[in-house]
């Protein structure tokens, strides 16, 4: 990836404005047309959103988009759309014990609404604030109770695949535990046993950094220095004794390649948790957790930096957009694809713009964290400028869906390539031209993050 070191945040003003304008129009149209009985919209087929009966992990993004668009534009209609749908439809997600995605669904809705009220963008109401905070507390406990222990004494929040399964995705959903802990909440188990939500956040993050991220130190035959930052979608454990057994992948090509949306979840998840841990008042952390918190800061920074570097190395050179898997079997047929812009219309392997949108925000957050926490300005600049380079590409054609008849916002997103769920247009050989609800949400969130960097508005983060 060729990083544009001359690119300025301000140069993306017009692009961010177009993202917000399109997001507002498309969110209003989709919410007016969508029948909730169909389940949550997941991805588009021929430009029209459809559902997929797997888990309802995208519903919060559907209502979160108008909430974020309101944040950017002040359009009260958008606020009411997102707020009313949150009240009407999101309660089931708060107490859903069968998934690991609480930070997706419930911070995109209840969390954003609480943040806007704290910022004074929504009129303060004690009961409404209590409603948002109760949802966040309950959601955090529903996620934290999904717990498996490892042979080394740590543990992890297991995925919807079961107690043996640690997903990299959870690094970005983990943040809801941090917010609930800030609200002085705790998980209570059998016999009123108190379980710290901060402890579970720290342990899950450390386990993820240990088993889902590769550092080029020979952990397996393919773990060489040149592949440092390789990210495993799923780490698999023996639930009888907690021993790590092997890497796995649900949505990537193989356990020994990197599914790029998983890589993106790692970059953004670790960067956000670094921001959170660095902002905690040390006196609030219980004495037994202080050494663990210090360890987590070191290990999360290491994981964030190595995955960010790996993304930069693997992404297409001229725009920083990535293909769906770094080892996808037909990538070699594209030739030296890293020397030119990503080609979503090629005949061999699909691009995944949603991975790039998630990674771009992670790169920007990591750059800002390093600027404030270290004496390594060259690293801060590298990641910041990489994030801006990717954002510029995504906020323009061929990625921005300017066609009003297309219900999506970010084009060329991929959901589940191995399962063949993604739509391949007539005359094409691989999926292209379609959108996903998480891709659209993260493009709007990326634009909002960039907008907030340029204004006097409060820095955009999940725990304020």
C-alpha cells in the first residue's frame, strides 16, 4: 500500500458530506420499505437489501446508521427513526445469550443514543438515560457470561459456534463490557459470585492477542517474520482441559491465511481498547487488576501495531483497499495486484470494501493513540495517513453507491465467500457491486470519526 503522506483530514470534508447525505436518504428509504418480519437486512442482491437467517447481528447497524447520520447533520427525522426503532425492536438483542456480538448491535443503538445525550445533542431525560444504561449493563452481562477458560488460566467470550470457539470479531464487540464497567455494573453468577466485567474484557483481549494474532515467531510452519500480523478468524480449544488445539476459519479461505474482515476487526478492536484503557483513572482499577491492565496495554498495542502493519503490507498499493482474504486461491491470477488499485470487477477474487472501512477507522484510532501515548511520531503518522488514504478511496466511486435505486451505501462488500452467499451479477465471475449493513454502518462511522477530528466536537469514542 502506498500511503499518501500529504493527505490532510480537511481534504475529506466534501467526501464525508456526500457520505452523510447519501446515508440519510438511503436510511430513510430503507426504513420506510423494510418489513421487520423479514428479520434484519444483511446484504444486497441486485441492489436490494435481503436478510439471511444466521444470526440477527446487523439490526443494530440498520438503526445505528440514521443515529450516526443525525450526529453528523442534525436532521431530527433521522434521530427519531433510529431512536424509535431502537425502543421498538432492539430489546431482544439486549438479553440474547446465544451470540458474541452485543457490542455491534447494542452500542450502535443504545450506546450511540446515550453518547448523544451526554454530549447535549439530545435533551437530557433521567429516565431515558437510565433506559439506555440499563440496556448496556444487561447486554454486557449477556455477552460476558459466555465464558470458557484456557489451560493457562485465562479465558475468552466464546462465539456462537460454542464454548470451543474464540472469534476475532469479538474484539470489537468487547467494548460493551468496558462501558458497563464504567457504569459500575458487574456480572453476578451462582451464589451471588461477583465477576468483574473489566477482568473479563482484559482476559478476553489477552487471550485473543495470544492465540488469534501471529507475530512471526514460528508458532507454526507458516508463521514467518514476513507474515507477522496474520490474523486467525477462529481459535479452537479443547473444552475439557482448555488446551489450544488449532487455528480455524469460518469465513476466510483457510486457517493459515487471513480473512481480511477479521484482520480489520482486530485492528479496530485493539485500537479502541487501547484508547479505553489509557483513559481509565488508575485509582478506579481494583488493585488485583492493575498488573493485568498494564500487561493488556502492552499486549494490545503490540497486537494493534502488527495487524495494522500487516494490513498495509497486504492492501492494494494505490488505494489501500483489500481483497477478501490475503491467501485467496486465485489471487495469483491477478498478477502483481498490490502495485495498482484494487479491482472489484476482476474475474478471480472479490474485494471486501467493508473490511477496508473497518480497518481505516482502526488505523486512524491507532495513529491518534500513538501520537498521545508514545514518542514515536513516525509510527503515528504512518497509521494515520494510511487510514486517510483508505478512507479517500472508499468515499468515492467505484465504492460509494451514488445510485439512488441501490439501497446500499458502500459497494463491493463480501459476506461469506466460502458459503457462496454473495450475489454474482450476470456476466461476472465473482461477487461485486453489492453492499452489507455492517459495511454501510462502518463507512458512516468512519466519516463521522473524520468529521469529529476536524471540529471542536468531542472526540468520538464509545465510552464517553
